[in-house]
C-alpha cells in the first residue's frame, strides 16, 4: 500500500506475518502471529497482533489458512 506523505514522498505500509506453531483458539480469541517476516510503515504491532492504518487509504489483507483434523480411534 502506498500513500503520499505530507512531504510528497511515497510511504509504504505493509507487513508479512505467519504462525509457525499449532495454536489452540477459543471463539473470539485474537490471533497474534509468532513470526513477522517484515513490517513497513509501523502498521502491524507484533506484540499484540493489532494492525493500525497509519496513513489514509484502502488496505487489502490476504490470508491462507490450513487446518488439520486429528483422527481418534478407540
């Protein structure tokens, strides 16, 4: 995402984060990624998992989710 700063320079706001562990979540639980590849423009806070739009504009988020199912036999 690019936006013009008040100085006329282009500001990039982006991040790439992923989960390397197998978490267990309850309904309403916030997902905080455990590995951040990069964050630019101070939008993503890796400590609390919150993204803040630091410049006005339209933002796009893409996700890939993979789940596994454990089989239990008796």
